[in-house]
């Protein structure tokens, strides 16, 4: 297993492509890894490599090492913090991100409410416009008195 520092274009037709169910990272592994329990090279969680449809696990040659590769180019290599100071900084950043997420979720909820309210107001305006249009049509229709022949 290695991190995704390799070129993702060197995938072969014998590779199994899948996403880590924990972190969502796109991964690739040689077909011989089907069904194995591995550690994700990004989040380090233990995951099981899916078995492709139509493949019988008994037919897979398990000899030799298999390598897990990231499919997309990483923006930067995954690096684990080495000191307590780095951990504190990361924890602070995490708390700030959680705060920002809560703020954005609240903003989204407010926006959804405003959109709903505006939709109701638009419906009222449409109803009133229809009433005005009907009134104008009625005013433009000739009355019975206007159409009688006075001769």
C-alpha cells in the first residue's frame, strides 16, 4: 500500500477502482486485492476492497504484493502531525471549520426560509394580477345597455 503520489494515468485494466467509504478518496488496487482488508493510504481506516461483479474470489491469484494507489493527483501529500503544537494548531483549525460549517448551515436554513416566503409572496401577487386581469376584461366587455339597438 502506498500513498497516491504515483501518476494516476498508469492504471491498468486489471485494477479495481473504488472509493474509500470513510474519507471518499478514489483508490485503485490490482485485481489480486479483491476482498482484502486494507488500510486506506489517506485516512488510515481499515476497509475492504470490493469484489467486482462476475469475479469469483477463488479464481484470483493471491500471490505477490498488491499496491493501493490514489486515482486522482493529490494537491499535497498526506502528512501526519509530528508535535503537540501541530496537533493543537490542527485542532484549532478544525474547531474554526466546525464553527464556519454551523454558520453556513444556519445561513442556508435562513436562505431556504426566505426563498419559501418569497415563493408564497409571488403566488399572492400572481393571484392578485389574475384578479386585476379579469376585472380589466370585464370592464372592456360591452355592457348590455351598450349593445341594444335604440332604433
